[in-house]
C-alpha cells in the first residue's frame, strides 16, 4: 500500500495520527491472518479489502528479516 497515516490510540490521543508504511498481502486473507497469529512469535495484522495488512510502524528495522521469514512461513503453510 505504501505510506499512510495511522491512529495512535483511543483515549490517550483521540484523533492523533502518525505516519507509517503499510504492506498489503493478496493471499486468502482470513487464512493468512490466522496463520500469522498462530506463528511463534505471533504476527498481528489486520484485514482490509480482502488483503492482510501489516503496519510497519510497530516493527523495528532490525526485525525486518524475521518478519519476512514469518510471513513467508505463514504464506507457505496455506499451500502445502
């Protein structure tokens, strides 16, 4: 998806937003999201327009490779 603004919280800063980068994955969304949550460590994503969306604002750059491996493993589990 690219650059976007994301909400930072409910009660503590209503209406406040921060810049972020989003990655959308066009695979069976419910199944992939479930596989990501079941992984170790779990990856928390959301579903928008039938795509799994990862908000990279919460991922330190040092964990990019680990996240990529977790996404690859979850996606691979969908097509044994």
